[in-house]
């Protein structure tokens, strides 16, 4: 099992796109629930601030988790996955954990 994170931030996406991808509490719960229902992860968390929107997933297949995260974010923003892809970053395993620690410690904010 691996932790996977996929998202956009002020470093990768313009403000207009970040605004379209912003998730309020209800949308965060819905997106995480949909990802769990699809079976691509056994745990899911959506994080959305003024500078980033990220989906953290815990599952067996990091590529499937990344693709599902991309699809859900694109659908939420009302854009094609191909339009969102250039702004999306993703990490898996130790890279995802390191990214999470950088975000939560304000080293990447």
C-alpha cells in the first residue's frame, strides 16, 4: 500500500484554475467519498486552501490513484483532464509523505 498525493498549487497553476478547483467542506467530503466508492483507495483526504487543492489517497496502485484524482479534480473544475494535467503534480510513497510534511510544516506554503 502506498500514499499518493495529486494536486495543484500556486507554484503550478494560475489563480483562475486554483479558484475552479477549490473544495469547500461538502465538496471535499464528496470527492473523497467518491474515490473510496470507486475502490482506488481505502483511505482518502481532500485538502483545499487558497494556494492549493490536493487529494491524498492510500491504496495499492499509485498510477490508478493518480488517474482517479486527476479525473475527479478535472470534473470538479469543469475542465478536460488534458487541460488540468500540465498543472498537476503527484508524488507516491516516501515522496508523498515528504510533501505532506513540507505542507504541514509550512515549508511549502
